[in-house]
């Protein structure tokens, strides 16, 4: 198992008698049924249904007397800690809730297996120095732990993992095709369906109201998500993030994060207009990011219609797991 402290992640804590109902009424996931040692993937949206911030939320244990006791801990993009804290306080009104930005002292550690034993990383682990929970998006993403940032090496040892750098985790995430906000899509400019939150358990369509719920539900029932974050592969040097993706000279999307493996094969995540890509493939066109040819890779978690499936009868390939 490998582990890495993620410098781009921060932590917000919500506590108080109304914290559970308060958070449940705002975000896309069901928080009422969340229990300690479990986690939810969720987001706070604008009233128009676009993502302000996506994050993982876990519940502290009332049995712990330290700072990881009662309350909800939000594993968030570090760049959005001030924005999200301010927005949650704006919604708080008279609710008995405290919202505290803990990013100065707490960090997020990821731990995962590589190769054939990836699924084993989904097992939870009770930690002495923090909160540990399985990543709710995909079992292969492994574990997450909220810990005092200076104790990363100790936390990794407690999990039986070798501490490495965050680039190794990014390569693992990209290989699995899981998008990351701020790199693969822009906050305040993307709907949950466009970032595959509906595919990765980030939206509970049965929970009832949340901010932006009407728009998201309409997209779900009408199937109107034409843009999606999609895994791609390429050979050679990785194109820069933000490189335009074209098909037959026509713009169809943008490349987000990308990495090149030790064997030389590259993987990335692209935000694509699926209808335009489908048309290009049906006409025999090819995709490229700048001058680099790219090829779509359908992950096994994707349930949405994939470009090229109608013409070929199947996706070009599925990723190695």
C-alpha cells in the first residue's frame, strides 16, 4: 500500500445540534444516514445547479474526546476552504451550527493499493491519530484519513503504507478516470453530471431538496448532459492542461489533468462535448490534444452512453485494473 499527504486538500468542521440536518438540506448527498467511519461524496451547488465545491464528508466519533469527536469533517479542495466556510456561514442563519476552517492544522492523507489488490484498499481502519474512511467514489481509490498534517509519516505507518508524494496519488486517480475540480473542470461553471458525480455516487436523487436540486433532477430525467469528463490515453509527452481537443479541426473539448506512466503510456481526463465527439467518430475522424493524438477510454464505472459505441458496438477499450 502507498500513502500520500495531499497538499491541495483542506478540512472544514461542522458541529452543533443542527449540524446534520443543516448539511443534509444543502448538499447533494444524504447526510441523515451517514455514520462514523463512513463517508459521502457530495457538493454544494449554486441555485442554478453548478458546483461551488465538491468534497467528501465523514462523521467524527462521539466516543473520541479529542478534536475528532462529534461533528462532521469536510475533506475539501484547499483552494476553496475560505469560500466554502463563508458560504456555509451564509446559509447558517439561526441554526445551532459552528463552521470552522481547520485547514491550518489538519490535512488529508490518501492510501491505496496498486495493481491486482486495489480493492483491498477499501477496508476501513480505526486510527489513533485521526479519522479514516473508505473513499466513497470508487473502492479502488482506497482510503482517506483526516490527520494533523505533521503526522503524515506516523499515519502512513499506522496504515501499513509506504509514504510517497502526491504525484503518485494523482497518477492513480487519473488512471481510474476520476475528475478533480480546478483541473479537470472549473468550479461555478460545471454541473454535477458534467463532472461524473452522478456516476460516482455524488448525487442522491431520492433524498429530496437541496440547493440546485431542481436543475440537477431535470438533467437526470431528461438525459441532457452533453458534456462529460472522460478518460483518455495518449503516447509520448503529456499535453499541457488546458490544451484544446479537436476532431477534424473542430473544437470538442479541453484536456485537464494528464500523466505519463513508467512504461511511457499516458493517461488523462478530458472535458468533452459527447455529441460532437460521437459525430466526429461516426465520420471516421480522430481526436487530438494539440498535436498529440488521443483515444477515449471507457472506465468500468461509467454508465452513460459513450462516444463511438453506436458505430462500433462497444467502447474502444476499458482501462486495465
